[in-house]
């Protein structure tokens, strides 16, 4: 299997279909959304009760608190309610303002509101995200 350099983990990782999506989205976040590389981490482990979880990408605010969580799936996995529910479970620990789910073909973003999360049509810039 081929490897790819993960700039966030600073090491070579196996180029699986999901990893391809993760690396593509890291690039999108950095180049199009303006998230500095040092304000993101990939494959972040944390616990929800006794359960060990791992987020694909976490974007941090300038205050170093988690700002957004990104759940990446292989391109052949449909981004449906179960994928969103997975990211929402992560949010029980992370308390982010944005949840993003993607398979590289379809990407959904949700922004925090007073009533929970609302689907957004665009991913806000990093500067816009940090002002919420």
C-alpha cells in the first residue's frame, strides 16, 4: 500500500480511501477556508464515558478550544444521518460550534444555534468561525 505525508501528524500514513479524503479535506481547510495548519489535528483520541473515540480532524480556535470537528468517510460510504450522529456524539465531549461530515464527494456543514445545529450552505472562513 502507498503512503502519504500527513502534515498534521507529521508522519507518513497508509493511503487508504478514507485517508485520501482526510488529506484532501485538510488541504481544503487550509487553502480555501484559511485554517492555519497548526490550528488543526488529525486522528485525535478522546473518551466519552468509558468509550474511546477518535475524531478525523479537529479545528481549534485561537483560544485553543475545539472549534469544529470533521468526520471523514471513504468515497463509497453514503454521508447519512448515522455519520452525522457519530459526529454529534463526538461533540458531547468536544463542544464545538461546527460539525462537518464528508466522503470527498458530498460535504455537509452544521453550525451551532440556540436550538442545536443547523445545516449551512457554505463553510465559513476560519476568521468567521472564530467570531461565533
